[in-house]
C-alpha cells in the first residue's frame, strides 16, 4: 500500500483540498501576470513542490520561485545540464562516492553518498568545490528531467522524491569540518532550489560524535526535512531492507546487488535500461 499512499499523498495532484487548489491556481496566475512563468519548468507538480515547501503561502512560494529563477540564470543551470562533463567522475568516486542506483520499494530513485570514504586532500587534487556543486546541480536536473519520469513510468504512478543513504562509516569530525562549506552549500541548493524532493533519508553508521555534527546541521534544515531523516548506527540493515528491495541494495549495505564494475559507477535504474 506504500505506493498508493505515495501516489495520493496530501498536497499533491489528485489529492488537493479546495484551499490548496485555489493556492495553486493563484500562484500560477500571479507568476503569469508578472511575466515570470516558464511553462516547461512550472507544471502543476512543480508549483505544488514550492507551495508545500512554504505551507501553501502563495506569496512566499512565489518569492521562492522567483529567487530560484534568478539563481538558475546566475548559476547557468541549463548550460550545465546540456554541456557539463564530469570527466573526473571515476576518480572522484574513489574519494567521495555519490551516486544514484536503482529504486526503493516505492519506486523512488535511490541516492547513496559515502561521506566516510572522503579523502579531502585527494579529492581536491582532482576536482574543485565549484565543479562538485556543478555536478550536484547537473544530477538534480537529471533527477527531475530523466530519473523521476522514468521511475514514474516504471511503477505506474507519479514519483516525485528520492530515497537517500548517507554512510558515515569512519567519518571524522576534522574531515567533516574541512568539507562543511560544500555540505552546507549543497544542503542550501537542495532545500531552496529543489524543494520537496527528499522522500526518505537514512543516515547510517553514525558515530558517537555525529551528535555534534547534527547539532551544527539541524538548524539549516526545516522541520519537514528533519522529520524525513532516520539516524541509525551500525545496525541499519533491517531498516534499509524494509524500504529497499535486497536486489536493488548494494551488497556493502546488506543487499544483494553487485553491478559489474561496481554499483557506484553503473547508473543502474529505470532511467538507464542498459547500464554501463
């Protein structure tokens, strides 16, 4: 029944209250009147993401969208999506693995980030924080334009969010603080520019010192985001397998998947019927 619940969750198309429908119509009208409506990027599902992020306050959602459009122009998002070539991907994967891989039981793309493997010196010898952020934005755009439509088609209902695993095994506070600027910038981009795309977030292998880091991060996140985060220690396998099919979960996290060449570089999923 999880897929049915996801398909008809409150505040989404097909399950709007009269007040929410009015807010959607009003937001669309105001954006059109001000000449900032972009049809190919502002369908109803997208407008609703911004409305949910601002608790259906039309003026706040409009301001958020306008700010996002200004950021897209400044950051040259369309150019990044069309032309960005992350040639150092395979090398970066050794020092800071971040990748999409198959789907969870609700049909959502599974995103995995292994912060515990971060080697900051080696990482910034082969790439830069700027290129890391460009890659992040490229992946967000691909997520919205390619991954979600493919996942929706595969399961037969709208899929609008991801399921994330953040692995903190062997993470050190010193390493985190050396990369905190990137982490904070990435969190800001996700929350402000791609709102309401997080469905579930598992933080696994959280060390005892993580409470200090969490105290630092938590104020940057809104309540709705915090509520989706499940912080786990080393006994995480059952929780992950309750949400993710064993055949889709990489073996190193207790699943059965062993993609040729490694799961982190396979890009396996409904968006890629013939992964490399």
